[in-house]
C-alpha cells in the first residue's frame, strides 16, 4: 500500500467563519487509507470553511466551496496530497454549499443555500476557474400561487404520515426563501438540481447560448415542506431524492417524453424519524441493491433495500453513525466512511455484503468539523 496515496479530499468548517467560530477544521485535507480500511490525514491546505469539495473528473484539480465567504476556489493537486491555489477565487453567492463538475470537464455548477442561486462556472482547459459566471434563471415557489386545487403528483402513493398538499391562498402563505442545495449531471447531458426551500427538483438542458448555457427543461414539485436536499442516480434509470425535513426518499423516473415525475416515496428510516432529526446524504451501495441515508439528530445511517425494477425501496435497518451529526458519507470498496461533523470524526464501517448494513467499525480519525468526503483521482 502506498502510504502517500491520496484516497479522499475532505472539506470542513474552520474557526471564525463569518463570525460563528464553531468550526475546528483546518481547510481542505488530503486523506489516505489505512490497512484496516480506515482513513488517515496526509496533508492540508488552509481555506475558509470549504464545506464542499470535489475533484475534476480528469485533471488533478480540486474545487472547494467556501461556504460563508461565498467563493469557489480551485487547487492544483499533487500525488502526495499537497494542494496549491490555482488562479483567483470566484464569488458565486450566499452560503455556497455544493459543487459538481460536468462529465466533459468544461464547467462547474455551484449551488447556494443562502440566496437560492444556481451558478455555472466555466473551466479553462487546465481546470482553473475561467471567470464569466452565469446565474441560471430559477422559478418561483409553486406553493405561493393562489389556488384551491391540489397539486398533482401523478397518483403517488405515500406513507400515511404524508398527505397530498394543497396550495393555500396567497394571504395564508409567508414568503419562503429559495434554498439551492445540490446538482447532478445526467448521462443525457441534462442537469438536475434541488431547491430545498421551494420543494422543487429542477431539470435543465443545454443551450447554445453563452449567456444561458443551461435552460429550464421542466421541474417536479414535492409535497410542501419536505425539503429535497441531496439525490443519487441508480442504473435502473431512477433518481432517488432524500428530503432533509421529512426524512423520506422520493423516487423519480422519466417518461417517454423525457420528463421526470415522482413514482414512489418511502420513509428513509426503518425505525421512524425522531424529534430533531434531519436527513443529510443519500448514496447507492456498490452492490447496487441498497441505498444509505444519513440522519442527523438521532445520528443514524439507514439502509434501504432496492427491489423490483429499481423503483421499490424499503428501509431495512438503522445503525449508529459512530459520532455526532453525520453530515456526509461515502462508500469505499466495501467500507462506509461517515463524516460526523460535530464530534469531529470520520468513522469507518465494514458493509455487510448481504444486507448492505454498516457493521463492524474498522477505523476512526479525528479531523475537526468534517463536512464532505470527495474521492481522489490519480
């Protein structure tokens, strides 16, 4: 095993960000693997609360979202984990919380929780931020439209705790804030984003216009107040979305016209949500037969079984996350690494190959307010 090989890039909250002083991280860390399957710090570079990090799909370039300053920063990465700033940081918006790189490597999308902005950042051939950002034109809160009609969800069957939403009259609704939270590039070239504040999943298609490289294709409205946060794609052709507030997983599928709609929704936990819970991350297990959802509050990793044609989900087990406030997690060759933000640890567990449930803990490392684990590429 190469002791200096980088396995993951780690984002974190740092001290004094925006006057909060709550973070204990050091910026962006490079992490290597231990023989046990756990992780170990190799190197780090200072950055202002880089809560989300991602590497370019081809180049040794790492991008960080400095959440409270609203900047996106690029770093040139070395094999030994050394990161060097590449070009100037680019401002994108309030509380930038997520980044994703296009498959072709020509653009980066930043999602801003603070003001709801979804911003496209062009990338130069060497991976540096090229400037000339473009803000996508988003839509209004669908639940702020005066109507007495029920918003249709295509006959969706949900757990008894979830009722069909009815949009109230405008006078009964306090304005809500758009909260962009994540983005994902689909194989067909479209991009999907979530708006946690407006309960929307938006789909964007490419445009030949440089001033509007992506235009709205269509959107899917989820029940009011569920808070769609993160999402993952399954090879069966289904998009699974975890909701931060209602602790559920909604399954979307495209029709013959290419438009997605909700076809199912289940509770994300086997034992039910508890007071104070909020869901964070959702991933597909390597076997493709299970999903993992992280739940803060009760500090659990929930496992959901994928059945039938890939659209049927059933929560089958909840286990302790190993620490406090599981903000993010990622699978690594049969091991699940959990970034427990408040306890300041990454806890690593073997995944049972039959049930998909995290089992024996194989590693734990203290890293300071971890928020995101991004796989490193050679």
